[in-house]
């Protein structure tokens, strides 16, 4: 990743402040959130929830070091949204989906999209596949359903890293995405009280993420605002995007893996088989002839 300013596209930045006592991440994710909205035809409240999780995924992906490291963020909940799943890698690629993309509920008391009401009570799970024998799994109960607050709680309770997470998605009147992005600020061990006090004061007066983005602030400027007076240093800048690595070859392997008996049964039915990708809604159609070819390869 090169240290240079990026404009006109989604990107994530990584930096430090207070001489390395604070590590910081920020992202602008409007295009990838809009792409997810189009892929899944999500309602405004579903778009807002998914966009927040995608932004978090991009930034938490930037925390990982390995080329093949993978992160999965999951909300398993009882609300009408029926959960959210997002996966990200360390290269800025992220994808995700919600259980009920058409969810529609009234606005909250502030007249805003009621993400917390759509999410409901449940669990937040973080799975990190870092190439070790077993993946890391952290899990906490949802505190509010607002996602940013739940991640703040997760970092403190599960990873013992005091953090501040801000996430936001702003919709246009035509239900397209106007702004999307966020930040994650984390205290390193032995952070001095002076730096903590300054950071707490800054966060208390910080405008919402979507307000800052709509005013034209870029991720670097969001960090400079949140970390004012703490000597911010931007270390890396990288593009991020909604990207699904599914393709027909992968789906063929999945079909072969179900076994000869199931493939023969599908062929006997004489109908096309359609498989859909949860993450990007791509459709893959296999005719009985296609299935016979796969059966030959399964021998």
C-alpha cells in the first residue's frame, strides 16, 4: 500500500497518533455500499445496516497482516433483518449480505432509519482465519444493535482493546447511497492519561460520520478531526471494494462435492438447476447436460 491521498473512490487509511499510543483506521465506502445495495436490492434500513458492517469489515481487514488472512463478521439476531454476514480480506476486498434484504420498519424516535430495531437482540461474532491451526473466534452479546456501539463493546470485552468505533450510512431520497464510511480508534497498552483525556474530549464533540462525509471530509480528515492535538500520522492508504470471488468453476466444484448419487438424482429430474451466491446474488444455471459432464468428472 502506498502512502498517497486517494480521491473519487472508496479507500481505507491506517494511521497512528500520540507517538504510537493510538492506532487509527478510517474508510470511505459509498461505492461499495451502493454496489451491495444493488446486488441484494436492499431496503434503506437493510442498506444502512449492511453498509455499516461492510465499513467495519474493511477497516478490520486492514488490521490483518497476512496475505491470506480472512475476517468474518456475523450478527446472529432475532430482529426482522434476520442477521448480517460480512467477510473481508487484508487487501481491501469485502462482501456481505443480510438475512432479509426487504425489511421495512418505521423510523426511530429521532426520525432516522431504525437499524437497532431491524437488528434486534442477538450475538456479534468475529472470526479471524489467520492461517493457524484453528481460526480465532470472539463473541459478545449485542448491546444496542447500532453496530458501532456493539463493535466498541466487542473490542473491549473480547480483545481487551479500548476502542471507539463510528459507522454511518446516509441514503438519498431515491434510496441510493449518499455517504458511507467510518472510523476505528484504539488505545495501545500503556497509553498515557493525557492522551486518553484528549481523545475522550475530541470524541465527545465529534460530529456523526455521515455528517463529516457529507461535509466533504475524507478518511484522513476524519482521523485528523477525531485525533486533533494528538499528532496524527497516516501510514497507509489503500483502495477497498465490494468483491465476491465466486465463479462458475467454484460452483462446479461445490456441485461435484455433493456426490454422484445427488447429481444422478438431479439429472433424472430433467430440470435446470439454479444456484445463487449469498454474497453477491450471482446466478449459476446448470442444464441436465451440464450436470452429466460434472458427473463424468466426479468419477
